[in-house]
């Protein structure tokens, strides 16, 4: 979630990932929500937007939290791909609705105190699940939406579902719940108070996991060889590294292959019953075909920009060409509800700081 506009061009989604998602998804290429079979309006969708691959800090944090090697999470994995009708997909992209996993699945990533698991604990998780159950949850501006879900193989036989969609059936999908938690947590972070203590709702648990998974990485991460591999020889000697490699041919230390094998995730084309532990396909981030951010900044002519916004007085002082600006007026508009939410947020921030300190101390102990 950077505050400035980025100019990246990503490669198309690999055909193998699309085929794998269609093959292992229980609904094949039907729309997950309306159960409509593949046609001109059903399209491929990512649970967590693949554009996040350009957010280096967030990707670093996710890989750390999930127990992966830095740079190994590929958002084009079939476990992050499902199919939606174009109109439903548009509502999804504009954060109007979310998927919610079963609470028992969410609890897998929390300890007994409802705190998110540490990196070593995440690496030990082993699940046999190949599909998961999800609940459709409207978030905002869905009151006027009616969903027509196909109930049989006959396209004309549909059941209408209206807000708040309480009668919507449980949705079965192959997508990894960790991607769902990230996306849903991102949406909830704009509208839900985090809560504190151990008595949390499932939505608060999702938000707590999201906030932790994207939080800053502990400073001791540099001492974990299963997260950061030693730099290749040519980089240590000052050779210019490749910007957009199609394959990673860098020399690796003897333990690197073991780390990559244990922490990265292979495509599931060959083995259908492999437990869903961590996403793979292949074990490296999506490589942008073109990064125009640097070129765009380099092309800026600062003097011209300054001249557009300012002019120079005779005394040499700079004056805003738009004239004096009025101070921004704010109105607190406090209410009992907003005060309560603010207090909860303060409790959460304080609790999160304690968690960060505890995590740092725990990692240091584990590494000694």
C-alpha cells in the first residue's frame, strides 16, 4: 500500500497456473459465487491481487510470517487463483465483499492466546486439506445487489440471493486460506476495530493475522539463513545483477537447495493430494516485464515542475502560484461509538507493540 503511483508491467498469468486452478478447483471454471459455467463473462481472478508482488516491503513481511524464503512467494500460484463472473469480480476488486474461512481454519494460525504464530511455528504446520469451506460476507454497498446462483447444470434454474445473503450456501474452493485471510484482512482494516484480549470474533482474528503478517520484520531476520541466502559471488564483487531474470541461475550455498525445497511450494499438477502448506509455482516472485518507476522519476525535470507551482518575487522569495491557501478545517465529531473504537485501536496498538517486542525476543532465543 504505497502512497505513490507505481508503473509496473507484469507478465501474463502462466497458462499452467490457470489450468491447475481449473483442474483442482471443485467448481472447475465455474464462478465460485454464482456457480455459472465458464462462458464469456467468467474470468480468472486472484484472491490476493498479483500487483502486490511489486510491494517489496509487504512481500518481505508475508514471506517472513509464513516461513518462506525471501523472494520465493509467487502470487500466480493456482492456490491464489479462482474464477468469478466479471460483475462479481468487479465488486470483489472494489472491496464490496470478502470470503471468510471456517473459524477452525483461522485458529490454526493462532496460539492459545490468540496471537499469530511465529515463523518457526508456521513452518511446522502440516495440513491434509485440499479444499476449504468459505462464507460469502458482504462488506459495503451490497444492499441493492441480487445474486443469481445456478442451482443445477441447467443455466435457467437459479436461486436469487438478496442482502444480507444469509441463505448463500457454503462455498467450496481449493484456494489457500492464507491468501483469503490477507485479502479479507486488508478490507476489514478499513472498517473494523481490531479488538483486544483473547475473546475475539472470527473477523477480528482475521484482522489480527493480517496486521501481523504485513508488520515490519524483526531486526534479527538477517541471522536466519532459511530466510535470506548469502549474496551470489558476482554481486559481492560489484557486478551489476540482472533486473528481470527469467530463471534464477545464481550460485547457491550447499544448504540453499534444502531451504528452497522445504519452504517453497511446487505446482500441484502432478500430485493432487499434496497437503496445502505453503504456496509454490515456481519459488520466486513474479518478475515485472517493465519497471517504469525509475525511468519516470528520472525523466522529471524538477525546475519546470517548480516553475509550474511557484514563481520568484523580486526579493528572491518563492511564492505559491495558486495563491494563499486556506487552512484545512477539521471537525472532530466525536461520538460514544467513535471514542470507543479509538480506545480499542489504542489498546490494539499498545498490544501490537508488546507482540513485536515479544516476537523479537522469541526469535533471538530461538537463534541462540
